[in-house]
C-alpha cells in the first residue's frame, strides 16, 4: 500500500462499526473461531489486498450482523454516519435471504452482486477457508472446500486474480489435509 493510499484511510472512522460488531462476540462459527474476529479478519484481508474504500471496509466489519443476530435493529447500523446507508445496502447484498438456499445465494452474488459485494464475499471466504485449518469436522471441510470451488472461484476470478490465487492455494491445502487424514470421497474432486 502506498503512502497516498494509507493517507486516504486516515479519515475513515471504523470504531462505530467495530462497536456494532461487538454484538457478535461469543458467537461461535462452525468454520472455527468466533464471529466478531471473523468480521475484523475479513476487513484486514481487504486492506491487505489494497482495498481502502471506506464503505467496503465498514461493511466488512458488520457483514454478518444482520444474518447472525435475528433481533438486530437495522436502524442502529443506518444511523452511524453519513455512509451508513451505503454500508447497509452492501451488507444486505451479502446477506443470505431466508428463502434462499446457499447455492442460490452465492449464485445471486455472482450474477447480480455489485463489484463491492463480490469483493467482500471473496474476502469473507478467504477468512472462512483460513479458519478451516482449525476444524475437525472433515465432512464440513470437504463440502465447504468444494462449495468454494464451485461458487466462489468464479466470483474471485472475475474481481481479483490475486485473491483468487490465495483461495486456490487454500483449497489445495484443505484437500491435501483431507487426503492425509481420511480417504476422500471422489465427490470432493481430489
């Protein structure tokens, strides 16, 4: 990141969004870790790849709040700052609707999601794939890895080749892990 890019981040106020995300403290994830840290990890991945758009970073910090806190008052998010309506709209884009299957949700992001929604989804999945290194539910690891190949690879390939490369590396490492631990069913594509 250049000095000029770092200076652009200087005026970005993330603390109010972090405060909202603290509602996720203590919520565990099937993929490992807890939800609060996952929000911050997702934002850090975006910064690591040079994404400094304040709306994107703010949305990353709260991207799971609507989905994972059933009684969350969305007005809390809408009243944070002058960008909160745009942040809220982006969070809605990456939030699975109750009537959507997971494949429908991921296909929606691929086909109709904004560029920011697709970038956020890829960063989210990178964080999730890293967390799989701490999971011992081998069936979950296999399903999640193959879901990444089928649905997230096309999104990543379309928005950021370097993020795609990291996802590909993570998928390969999870497949090798599964091969070393258990006989892998042919459906996992190893």
